[in-house]
C-alpha cells in the first residue's frame, strides 16, 4: 500500500513540474526524498520476512 502511495506522490510531482507549479530544484529534491522513503519501506518489509 505504501509503495502505491509513493508512486502517486511521484506522479503528482511530475504533473506539478510539467505545469510549472514547482521548479526543477524542488522537483529533484522531492524525487530524491521519495526514493529514500521507498528504499526505507522496502528494507523494512524485507526485514519483517
């Protein structure tokens, strides 16, 4: 479920960038943060197995 939420957030970031709602710098920092969050979620899920 959390993985899908991160995918939705990434999509929203892409749309905001395409519509010039956010700048490139904010887009890149948001994307980097999402990648870090998903990485943590994956590691947590793997540790529970």
